[in-house]
């Protein structure tokens, strides 16, 4: 649809100036112009949880991904000679100087890491707000 609108605009401009817009070279030039046009960049909602933690802890944060064998997915037949291996899942342990968090089990490493990061960030925010409440009581 975007290409159609672009070409329609080029054709309209050619008609207004009295030029012809029927040759394939004109079409190729129009496609090149469209390809070279600046493309909109997606806007980020804000810094990710991992970026926020890296600002505070830098190299002190240690992510450890652990493989977890899913025994509940064992669909082996009773008479089968070769045992079936369950699906491998992952858990992330995030070690920070003040505390350690362990994520739930996920099928992708990235999901486990993101969950651990989110848990750690929530814990940091809780510690910060509880310290702030305590300090406000003394002021």
C-alpha cells in the first residue's frame, strides 16, 4: 500500500509538470527513491530492566543460566528400550552484591534471564522504598 501511494504521488507530480511517468526506468528510479527514504525508527518505551540493573551494579551482576530437565514431560512408552529425554528448560540465577534471585523455569534462556532481572529490579525498588519510608520516620 505504501509503495502504491508513493507511485501514485510520483505519477500525479509528473502529470502536473507535463512529464511522462510510464517507462520502466521511471519506475525503477521511484523505487530507488523509496528505498533511500528515511525509515521510521521504532520508539523504545524506556530502559530495559537489565539496563537499569547494569547502571546500578555494572560488572557486579552475575547471570548464571541453569539447564533443568523436565521430567514431567516424559512420554516414554513402558516397553520402549531407549528412554525418552524430556524437554530441556532453563532457570536463571542472578547474583548481585546485596542478594540473589532465581527465576522460574522457562523454555527459553532469554525468558529466564528476563524474569530474573525483573525480580531483582522489583526487589531493588522494594528495598529503596522501604529504606525511604524508614528514613522519613526519622526526619
